C-alpha cells in the first residue's frame, strides 16, 4: 500500500482536498437556502439547465441524475457549455429556462461564450451564477433578465490544477437549492464529518496501477466520470482512466481491463442499482483475478454511509479519487499542483479558444 507522507503537505491540492469537510460545514451555515429557493420559486420557470465545462459540466450530470424521478415540480437538464457555445441556436431557440452556470474561475472561454449566447438569443432567461471567483465574469457580469450570483468562500477557489473543493461545494450548493427541502446545515455538517473520518482510509490506496476504472449507477456513474478525470489530470495522462455505468461497463468498455488495472465500483444505497453494482464486483473478481477490484460506497468494503441518497454522497466518493490521484502523481514525480508543467498542453483555466459571433 502507498501511504501519505509529510511531503504531501507542500501541495496546495492536498491541502484543498483535506479542507473540504470544514468548508462544507461552514458553507451550510452561511448559504441563504431559504431566500434563494424563494427567488427560484418566484421565477415561475418549468425547466432548469445546469451548465459548465469539464468538471463543472459533470456537476450538472451528477445533479440531474440524482434528481431524476423525484416530484420536484421542475424539469432538469445538464447542458455543457462546450455544447451550447458550439451550437447555441440548437439549445436557445425559443427556450426560457433558468440557466445555472458553474465556474471555478468563472472566466473560462466557454463561460463567456455562454453568457454571450444568452445575451444574443435568450436575454430574458433567468440566470443563477455559482462561482468560486468573486472577480470573475460570472460574479460581475449583468443580465437583462433575473439574475442571482452565489460566490462561494475564497477557500474553494482552488490554487491547484485539479478541481476539488470547488467541485464539491458547487455541487452541494445546487442540491441545496433544487433537491427536496432539507436542513442543509445539518446535512453538510454530517457529510463533512464523514469525509474527515474517511480521508485517512482513502489514503491507503493500492500501488500506482497501469490503468484505472471507475463505475457506478445513476448519479454515481457521473461521479465515476469525475473520478476518472481526476486521476488522468493529476497523473498528466500517465495513468489512463475509464468510466462507465455499472451495467454499461460490460458492453465493450470492459475490454479496457488488463492485469495491471485497478477497478473501483461506487456502490449505490438504492435498489436495484446496489445489486447490479455488487454483482459487477463479484463478476470482475472472477474474470480478472490479477486485477484489483475495490467496492466503495454504501455497505461496501470501503463503507460510505449514504443516508441522504447517492447524489449527496457523490463528492465523498470522488474524494477517494482525489486522494489517490495526488499519491500517484507524487509517485510519478510530478508537480501535483500543475502536472502539465513544461508541457503547455493543459492549463488551470482553459485558454486559447476563439469565440465566434452568435447570430441572433
């Protein structure tokens, strides 16, 4: 097993991962849940879009999957800004949803492009901006239609390349506003305590694998997507990572598995998803005896209690990959806070994308 060393404390990313429990607890006491829910209810909208790029887009995927099937009086849709900006007319032709925009920096090219597209094609559409950067376009740009801006605590504006506390706190903010009403402060306090207790266990990861797989069901399938991205980002692509749903994995993607692969199954608390997750764990252990298969989640070997449903525990599942990614990046001798140092291929805030005019 690989264990953390004192040297890891020098990395901002390591500190930001471990700061999450206290950030969640404090934010649960600070966020004006009642006031924001009242504002949303007063808009009279029928549909909500969650928009972002990369990890910020995956927040929308996780939230929408977690809210599916609940009688919440709204339709929910995840619309990545990378899709909306390239084909704005396909999405904004006559649409008038509440557009929820996520952004750690709040300044990425696609964030600006989405605001431009809304200005040109749906200027009256209400907007809710959730960002970690109080000086960003998301925090400061005005709108003709109804607008609310939520600026998260400065601590969530991660200094490291990989999104960690920004991801989890933006996700919890959206759940607080769009899931069924709950005592959000008490809930985030409980989840923060859970993560604080689990972080040392997450640090006991297997030695650096040749490949990694993350799978799950429902919202945890999209949490698996974010987990796979964290490993690839932090290892600068040196550890290939794949994600899928527990049932979808058998339909071809399982061919990715080799003897040196680590497979992580995020186990849902909800039936029948849980049974499908556990069946896959058993099957993979028989079929790939030289690979490593880990069950992480409700009642699994790495037990994550999920009293509020899978979607509220998705950030805890993803934290396991954040920890693993840092440990393996350190093992590779990489700059954990900027794994692409000297390569110039990826940057903390995506740059260099040319925006084209939106035809109204």
